[in-house]
């Protein structure tokens, strides 16, 4: 019940959504440079995608709390997949 209140609450607003969108852009640019150009690890891609979902969720209208909750769950799911990949195939993720 407490998890449902946390995930399916009203979005916090445009400023927090913009903050997470900015974090997403920074993480994806970091991944492009270090992951693709320098052939490094790909962990920032997962963080960038998760921040993007969370940023979209926070920038929605207050009435769309269910869709915001679904986007928050999707962002947490991306991080869960990232952790599972770190456990099972760490050499592919860490470079």
C-alpha cells in the first residue's frame, strides 16, 4: 500500500521533470562519448533511459497520476534490468 502511494502520486511538477530530463541528457551524452567513442562501459545508457522516464513522469499534468506511476515503474524496471545484466553478464555491460 505504501509503495502504491509513492509510485502513483501526483507528478511533482515541471521543474523536477526538467531536472531529470537534464540528467538524462547528461547521462546519454556521457554514454555516447565514453561508451561508443572510447569503447567503454554502457552503464550510463541505462541511467539515462531511467532518468528520462522519471523526468517525463514528473512533467505530466496532476490528473495523469496513473500514467506517471506507470512511467516510474518503467524507469525502475530499466534499472532492474541493468542490475540483472550486471549480475549475469558483467563483461558485456562494464566493457
